[in-house]
């Protein structure tokens, strides 16, 4: 969605994916938490959160909407559209879960010193915006609220490892679903 550190509103990110006729949606984030010792990478796919922790991560990410110019969350569009959106989002539920698992597997195998926090499901606004048009995942690459992990996230070598692992996960997913 960009080539520099310019902020792109959450709703705009999904619109860019739809407008470019994307086949998958991968949203990259750095996590933050109230416990400074929290560490690790985790990958989410769109569904109702199964744990309080996953719901809290989604709540914190979705809270960014209050600072953005764009308004109108999917819930604001009426009951029928909400039902239609729910049906569409289940269309790619299995594929999203598989994509998340493939990316997670590659991060665990290829990113040194990263703690595995697993694959989780949560209701992220940024993924809801793809309206079930494609498999969608959100990758939390580590915790910027942990000083040691923040330093690692700033490291070019770590960034390259993470990017290559995410690429490998996407490639594995693509090869499985192309056949």
C-alpha cells in the first residue's frame, strides 16, 4: 500500500486491496501490550475472537479508527449488509486460516529468536474491509512495547528474515491452492 512510512487509514488499506484486484490480503503490524515482557509473533485470520487476549489485540488495533479521517465501519451500513458481509467472510475462512498457518510456520522456521504465539482468530476492522473478496490475515511481527524485541524489529537483518518468511508462507499457500 506504500513505499514509505506514510500512514494509510485502515479502511483505505482494504479498499486498495480490492481496487488492485488482490488475491490475498496480508496486513503487517507491530504489536504492543501492557506487559513489557510480552514477546513473539502471531498471525490472525478474520473470525470472532476465541480468547480474551485475541479480542484485546483486535480492540487495540481497531481503536486506531478514532484517529483516522475515514468514517463508517461495516456495522454502520445496516443489518442486511452486515449479514451479507458475514456470509461473504465465511467464503474464505478456511483459506484465511490456511494462509495464516503457512505464514506462521515459516516465521517459526526462519526467523531467529522469535517466540511463536501461534495462529489466532479475531475481528480486525482492516480485514473486514476486504468483504470476503479474498483470504485475509494480519501478521503481528513482534512487540514494540518490549525493548529487546523493539530493537530486533528495527534491525534490517530481522526485517529481512521476517519479510522472507512471510513471502515463503504466501508462496506455500499459493502452491497448495493453485493445484
